[in-house]
C-alpha cells in the first residue's frame, strides 16, 4: 500500500513540507499493521526505523509493560525519532492498544528525507526538545519514584548499620550480613573520601591540610540540624549485574550510582540536661544508575542536536513572540556579520531592511490576532540586511512552535546571493549576444511581442527596422574575423546612440540588426532615425589601425499598418531591407505607407 492522501499534512514531522518534496521517498516506505497488545519496540533492542502513526493508539512504558504508561501515541505522532542520532537501542516499550497502522521509514529513507527538506530537520529539532524534557520528567515520576523501592537504613553514632529494610537485597546483600558493619563497606574506593571522617583525620595528620569539602553521612553531630541531601555515591554490588549497553559509561558492572539523603538523630532532653545527644544517622538510598544513563544519553543526544544546529550551512534563528532573538547558530553570525552576543536579546528587525523592518512588530500583532501571515509556514525568497547595511537575497522558511504557555518562531535562512547572481548571468547570457552585448534573436522576439501588446492596448504605433551592414563580408574575408568582430561591436554602439529612451536594438546574427521604435506619432520620426543610422554607418571605422568605410541597408515595417504580429512584421521589414539592397544599398525603404517617402541616398 502506498502512503498518499491528505492525511500527509496531519503528520507532525511533515508539517510545512510540500508533499511533492518527499513523495517519491514515502511511496517506497511500507505500512505496518499492529494488532491490540502487539509490541512495536522493546528496551535494548536495536531500532533502525522511524515510525509515523497513521491510525490507532499506542502507549509508551518504561522498565516493563506493568508500569503505568508515560505517553500515548495517536495519529500524527512519531515513534523512534531518536533513532536518527541514537542507533544503539530503543529506550522504552511501545505497545499497541488498538489495531494500528504505521508508516515505516528505514534509515536510508530517513536520510533521504533529511537531505530533501530543511523543514523536516527543523521539525525534528522541535520534537527532540519536547520529547526529551517530557521523558525526563516522566522517568522521575513514574519509574524511580513509583516502581523502585528505596533502601531505608539507620546508622549508630559510629557509622555502623543498626537497621536496613529488605530493599538492600537488590544490591545482592542480606540484611543480617550488613548489620553491625560500617557504612563504608558499601562505598567504592573512588568515593570513600566523600564520607569517611577517619580518612579526613588521616589527611590532616599527614598533610596538615583539611579537604575543601568535609565528609558527609557521619559528621552530622558536628552541626546542629545538619542534613545531607542529594549526595551521589558509587556503591558496591555483592554480585555483578547483567551487562547493559551504556552502563559502563556511568559505572562499572559491579557498582551502582546511588543518591543518598540522610539526617542526624539527637537524644531528647533528659532532666533538663543533654548527655551525648548524637545518636546516629537515618537515611534513604535510591539507585539512580538508570537515571544517570538516561541523562548521559540525553546529554549526548542534545550535544548531537546542537552539533547539527551549529554545523548547518543555513542560518537558523529562534525568535520569541515579541520578535526578540533567543537563539542563533554559527551560520547566522557568519551570514549576517554579527557576533552572537550582538544578536541575542535584540529585535529580529535588525536583520530586515526598510520598509519591512519598521512594520515587523505590526506583522506579528496581526498574526496573533488573525492567524494570517504571508511568511509563516511558507518558503519564499526575500531581502535581508547584514551588519554593514548591505542588503542581500535570501531563501526564508519560518515555522511557528508552541511551547506550553508561549510561542516561538524558528527561521531557516539561506544566503542565495551567489545563486541569484549566477541565475542572472545565465539569463543574461541566454538572452544577449556575447559579442555586442545587445539582445539576441530570442530576446528580441520577446521584446517585440511585448511592445506590440503595449501598442495594441494603448492605441499606439511602432516601427521595426531591419538593418544589414553593407560590405561586411568583404571586411571579414580581407581583414580577418577579428576586424569583423570589431566592426560589429562598433556598429552596435553607433546604432544604440541613434535611438531614444524606450527604443530597442538587437543583433539577430551575422551582420543583421533590428531596431524597435515605440510611440511613433508621425512618419518624420522614423525617417529621422533612419537618416541618423545611415549617417553613423557612413562614418569611418578604425579597425586595427586601418580606416574602413561601410554603409547600411535598412527596411522598415509599421505596426499596425503593415502587420499586427511579430513574425509578419519582421518578415516585411526584411523584405523592405532587400529593396534597399537592390536599389544600390546605403538607403532605407518602407514596406508600405501612405506617405510614400522617398529614401535619401548617400
């Protein structure tokens, strides 16, 4: 089954992406159907695909399927988005609650989509930000608070265990084996100095200096009401755990990372006197190894996302609802010429030239009031401004992102100055003669078509002149092609000088030129220009330090008297030019006309 149809726009990561951009990729992706109760993903299982929910409902569970779900995935949701940057394993169970259909996008297809659309990259960055924050909070609430029992302990004033609950068995110990033993038996050698008062005394005796941070857990007696909160320690396991990918980055397999919270216990008043008031310590040990692993993964994923953000060739800027720049990548500072500190906290209008910069705030106000914008959600070409005031052309795509109680806007900006200049050069070369820099035949026909339409709409007349250089072949054959090229270039300049503003001259090829005279009020105007052209061509040409004389043969056709379309008009002007050739050259002829003005001979 091919994935097509209007539901494409309902998928979060494909918002603001034209379907045609990724159609060929998506139509090659299969669709997977899940029955109720079927598992899509399991922790520690490699996840090489990205899924989009087309129909149904799936839930996400941490640790095992008996834990409460932390998220519900419905139509439009994406699953496995971290597979783009985390190829090691899935992070949770994903269970189908109803009959569900999912679009399966493998790694290769995913990379093609990333290459095809900057907007897709941008949508993923937004989802990463939301998903990682949500998972962290859910993990703390659902996994480590509700489903993992804490170890409760009590120490006497010497730091020895006098109570432990059965949760200590999770570390491989029996309660009876630890009672009467010092707390230090659980602590790894690397962390012993954090809690050993004995080691601190030894250090003072040996070096004469006390540590920067005094040990905790056993010194609460020395400060009234003192508590130890959030102390992280590596604790020894009595039996090695099963190796888990990524665990060794946090702690060896024979240890856990624990968070310890404790407080000192004091004896109550006795007959108004306080005998040795310190009784010991009571505390809670919480295994945070998995949380540390998750935080490490999140930090690594965040670093990779930031690397993508910073290494993209396109500028990315994040703007809040007040138009203030909140974040920019390296490409943005390079393209606009500012330091990052010069951009952050400033209004984005600093990057927009007049008059749009003055109207930017009103654009935002209008968008918030109506939801209408000609910029947001649409890719377009526009103008931006660098720090030095220079304006340049950009390709701009703006996306709105909603975050809980606020809205931000992300813009992907590409400097297209070089591309546009290359396009202009290519367009110019395609429409102009390389030798004379005049419009070529193709461009001439477009100009003539435009002028005919304008004359028709405004009830005006135009004259088309067909100009042929006499004796050009003799010069080309006897003086060489270089001299011939020089003659064409000089002739083009002389012809241009003969015309008024709004008129056009072009080179059709060889020694043939055309001129379009617009807004003709009387025949004398045309005759005057024809005389000037012949006079200019009659003047000497200095070709390679040799003085050469030529002449011209002109033919003139009028719109609308002679013809009302460009092909016929050109044909008739050509015929009139041959009348001048046959009449002895150095002359001009009208194709027809009520005036029957005789050409002047030179």
